[in-house]
C-alpha cells in the first residue's frame, strides 16, 4: 500500500477510525478511574479517620472511662463466677460418679474400697 492508497483509505474510513479511537480512549479512562479511584478514596477515608473519628472515639473513651471500667470489671466477675460454678458442678458430678464406681467395685470384688 503506497501513500496515496493509505491516504484514500484513511479518508474513506475516517468516521470509523475516529469512533474506534474515541471508544478506546473512553475505555482506557474508565479503566484508569476504576483502578485508581478506590486508592484515592481510601486515602481520604484514612485521613478522615485519623483526623476526625479516632480523636473523637478516644475522647469518648476517656470521658466514659469510669463507666467502661465498671462494665469490664463486672464482666470479669460474672465470667469468673460462671467458670467457678461450672467447675463446682463438674467436680460434684465427678465425685458422685466416682462414689458410684467405688460401690460397684466393692460389690464386684467383695472388698472395702
């Protein structure tokens, strides 16, 4: 294909070529925005969190420290009581079953166990 044929071809298909180029540019821009926008937004969210949310939450915790500590202490006491109760029930059950086992062995072997 010589220069004249190429020029003629480009003139004849100018609209199609322009449309294809336009579609490709739009596609590339869309792709770039799709990939880069989340990163740009993440930076803004991180900055907002660091500047606004984190200090406000920290201040709230400090202002309510006494109440929060009481809740934490009560939760610890309640958890400890629940564990102690469960352990006592387990020991009671084990001792009861062990006592029954002693009686069975005594009866089987006719001995004082």
